[in-house]
C-alpha cells in the first residue's frame, strides 16, 4: 500500500497537469464532458485528438479556466496544475500559474499591431522589463516571419501569421505549459507543417510543456509523445504517439489509411460508412 | 482680420474643452462598448468637488484640482464595481439603462447640495488681465485650461499606445475571450476604464468651472453636448475626440461670430454643429477616426 501511494506521489510530481474525471456542464443542463481524465508529463508534447464535437475544446477550456464566458462549469472531478488545484479557477489565475491557451481560430487582437499583440501577452508577468523585453525579442527568432510585419495591424495579416502571433502572444506569459486549440485550423498544409515545426522547436528549446488539441491527427501524432483520443465527451483511447500511429482503428478512422494500406476501390466504399463503436 | 483670429482662438479653446469632456466617454466606450449617460453628472461632480475643496476647505487650487481627480477616479471605479460589474455579459442596452438611472441618482444627490440650485464661481487665481497679441486675446484661465487639456490628452494617448495596461484595455475592446485567454482580467479593465474616465471628467469639470462658472445645468449638459463630438470622432478614438472637439468648437464659434445677427439668423452656433455632424456621418459612417471592422475572407 505504502509503495503504491509513493508511486502515485511520484507520478504527480512528474505530471505537470492532472485532469481527474472531470464532468463539464453548460447552462446547468448540457453535459459535454463525461469523466475525462488525462495527465501531461512535464516537458512533453501531448495531443488530444478527436472529431468535431468530441469535447476537445471544452476540455482545454476547462483546464484554462475559460468555461465561464460560455456559462460552463466543472461539476465533478478536479484539475491540478503544478500540484495546485485549479478546478474552476479564473483564467487570469491559471495564466499566472503558468498555463496559457492559444484559442481556436487564433483570435488575435485585430485592431492592435503585431508588436502590441505580442507585448500584451506579458500582462500577467511581474518579473521586470528586462526579462520581458528579452522574451519579446526571442519571439521574432521563433517566428522570423513576424519581424517583417511588426507594425502591421494584426487583422490584416495572413492566417498563418495570425497563428504565429497568437502563439507568440501566449508565450510572452512565459508559460510552463502551452495549450493550443486546433492550430492547423484553416491553414494550407505547408503552413501547418511550419506551425508544427515551430511548436516542436519551442518545446525542444525552451522545455515548455505542450498540450495540443487537433483534428489533424496525422500531423499532431508526428510531433507528440503521447496522445489521447476523445469521442462524445470521453477519452476512448490513449497511448504513446508511436503506438497510436500503428493502431489499426486509429489508422482507419483518424489517419484515413485502410488496413491493407492500399487505396480502396469504389466498390468497397460502403465500408467507409462503417462506424467504429468505441463503447 | 483680428476678429477672425479671435474666433479661431475661442473655437480652439471651446473645442479642446469638448475634447477633454469627450475623453471620458471615449475611455468607457473603448473598453466596454457602453455609452455612459451619467458622464455629464460626473463632470459636474468633479467641478463641485474642486470648488468645495478650493473655496470651503481653502486648499490651493493646484492641489485641490488633483485631489478632486483622485476622488472622481475612486468614485467612478466604485460605480463600476458596485453597479456595473454584475452586468458583465448582459446585453449592452441594460448597462446603458443603468447609466441613465445613475445619472438620475447623481442629479438627485447634487440637488441636495447647494450646487444644485445656486450658481458659484471660482475665485480668480490667475491674472485677470488677458494676454493680447495683435488684438487677439485669450484669458489666462483659458490658456492654462488648454495646456492642462493638451497634457492630459497627450498622457492618455501615450498610456493607450505604449503601456502594457493601456494596450490590454484596447485588447479587451477588441476580443474579450482572447483577452481572458492571455490572462487579462476583463472586470479590472472595465473598472480601470471607468476610473480613468472619472479622472478625466473631474479635470474637464474643473477647467470648465473655472472658465464659465459653476452652474449645474450647464455642466451636466456637457455630458449630452459631447455626444456628437464623440460620434463625429468615431466613438473609440482619442485622436478622433480631439479633432472632432476642435472642429465642433470652431464651427460653433464661427457660426456664432459670422452668421448670427446677419441674414436674420440666430442661434446657428447651436444648430450648425449637428448639421455638419449629419453630413460627415453620411460620408463617413464610422466617424472620422472610427475603427472599421476588419473582415478577412
């Protein structure tokens, strides 16, 4: 018994984020998450995959304290970040604790310039101008594209640039963990590649833990160490990214490769309508 | 010719006071998209507090001016904290109704004080002799008023442009959810917007009170008179408020100086600004410096 407790303790030390059996309810009536548990190891990249409406975004908002604007609340379970309970804490406090989210659809401040967008990300920091300025300069090294458009209004920059601005803005809070909600949304494949390369680089260079929510399972599994798959508000599958890549169900339903590996003929098209019943 | 320049000077003086009075509306609108109908009452309170401190408590005016700014700063902050914070997320129209109610409450409170019914005027603390150059004259009170206005507006512009807190206030007006995601506390930003609006209102009230005397009706009418200024400037632009304020001031003074009494016209100074406002808004619906929604497809 004592050994098990010790082991549990140790795992919590390694895990920067612990989500335990959370249930999220919107407007007191709509239950979106049904007992979601996940954990993120410090310094790792974890992907949360799933189709539309699986509850990925809700999970991310629950962690980052941003359910309130949508009138949602964590009814059951707890979220622990760096050993502290952050269940239903306000977004500001979560950011101060060191977890920042890049919202879905980028949501840059359209009428602020690129440099203002990035600078405002440091609002919660209290560690002095020198460090903040240093990080500010660093952002243009992470995203060299942005250094050409420093004074442009962010609303007029391209989708890929906006994604970079949003990530840089979040990084300016000097987070321990960066959460990204669908960074590939609406971007051309080459840009998606570039953004994910950036994310990987940030993880490797700064050691920032990364939790990324994606529909594009292929690219997310490429950079992730570990992944969870969600469906209808539950985690249905989890495992090391490499294992999941080889899992036949994941291959068929998320990566679009059939068992045989080859192309399917039109004759067999019906089998695509076959739906995996996870539960 | 000196008549012409005299009108230009008084137009600029009136206009810069409009700009300062409009500033408070802009600050609140900028962050929370709320039109504050109690702004005129806050301006009046600022003027009365300055008067009470200067004359009744015999505090030198250059100190009482700042104390009254501090008091309205706290007053406006508590108004936001007590009445408006629980309305965050409710429709804007309910918040606007609350500001109208607030205006009535402040009216009632002010009518309980001597200021509600009697007129007062500040004792002169600057030389009474106006400065006169080539027949164009400006009183010391007006000159100092304009200088304070320029300093304050310059300070506010700098604050919004350069400081992280100022940028975060603009960020909130841009996208509240994204602001929360980077850790900006939206309620504190609204509180700060109201507080700084209160501060600027007290400054405006103090200056207007010194130039025109203290009359409650005139003072709280400022809250309404500056609406066209703010709309013309584009609602959320400080620069817009300045330019629009001076345009309004100039139009008013020129109309009063040249049209009134000629061609059988009278009171054109009161009407013409609104006519010009209509014409400008027909051509530029967002106002002179208003933000256009950026739509990308």
